[in-house]
C-alpha cells in the first residue's frame, strides 16, 4: 500500500483473474465483502462507497484496515491488495 495511510482513502482491490472464489476474504472482511452466486468476493449490497455492484475496488474505512489487511495477507492466491484511492 503506498500513500493510502497518509490520506486515509484506501480501497481493497480484488483481482478476479487470480481469485478462485474460496471465500476466506469474505469471512475475514465481512463488514464490506459478500460472495456472489459463484463465490467470488464483491462489495456488500448497498455499500455507499462502492462504485457499482460487483465492484473490484471496495472502500476501506480507517477502523476496518486491520480486517482488510488480514484478508489480503490470508488470501491463498494473492488476489487482494490495498490501494490508494
């Protein structure tokens, strides 16, 4: 993660080409992620910060950073990363 910590605007980016829909991230970051009908992580329905249904960039609030970082660290396929918005 580059400058996101300084500005406070960070998103969780999902690389769907790497993801296999195992769902661990949705358990670790349930505040913002849910699974679609195929098991892939998407922004929770009604998330006001997301850019659209099924978005691959999910906004992370400052108090959610630890959970988001856990999801990134635990992803077995390295399909997640935190990025500056």
